C-alpha cells in the first residue's frame, strides 16, 4: 500500500503525515506478503506438479499458485513470476 500520489503532489504534508500514520497501523494487521523468491518456489512446485512445458500451460499453473498464495501475494506479481518461469522452459 502506498500513500496516494495525489496527496503527495498536492503539496499537503499534513495529509501525507496522517495517511502514512494510518497506513502504518493498517500494515500491522495485514498478513505478511510473500517474497519474490517464495512466489517463485511455489510456482516451480506447481509447474512440476502439473508437468507444464511452456507458456501454453499457464492456465494450468496460475489457478493453483494463486490459491496457494491467496492473501500473501499480489496477482500481478504471481503472473510476472509464472510468465518468467514458463517462458524459460524450452
């Protein structure tokens, strides 16, 4: 989560400080996010499990990785890692 760019560019340091303080409190309750390495490890495990052979098998891999990392990783990051790993398979 990031403080709104609109608040920062609006020259309102008072609002920025309030938003950042609120964000700090909210982040203490948020689940720990998986690192890129953890996402890659989960994706590699699923790729091997479904015997994926390239980008054409992305539809088999993505749902399983997303389910495994639900609430722990952003879908865009998962997609990027899976695409990278499947693209490296020849």
